[in-house]
């Protein structure tokens, strides 16, 4: 029983180390650059964003009732 637990811990540790190595190798970007790109993307796609424009009334999956938050 103890061997099973140590095998499990070893597997979890190996997966964690693998994930950390992947993350350590990722290219880091400055938030000032990525935020500007995000703002530009949002501006370019705002007409097709259902959170900004609402859901098309012809959409058959649109809820019939509206949700009111108190």
C-alpha cells in the first residue's frame, strides 16, 4: 500500500516538473504590449461581440425570458 502511494506521488511530481519546464521555456511578453494588442483586438471585433451587441433575435437558441440581476 505504501508503494502505491509513493508511485502516485512520483507520477504527480514528474507531471508537475514537466509542466513547470514547459512554463519556464515560454516567451514572456510585457503586459503593456499585450494589453495594447488586446484593446486593438476588442476594438476591431466589437461589432460581432454578443456581449456588446446582444444576441440576434433570429437566433433559435436565444432565451425567451430575460434575466434580471438584483
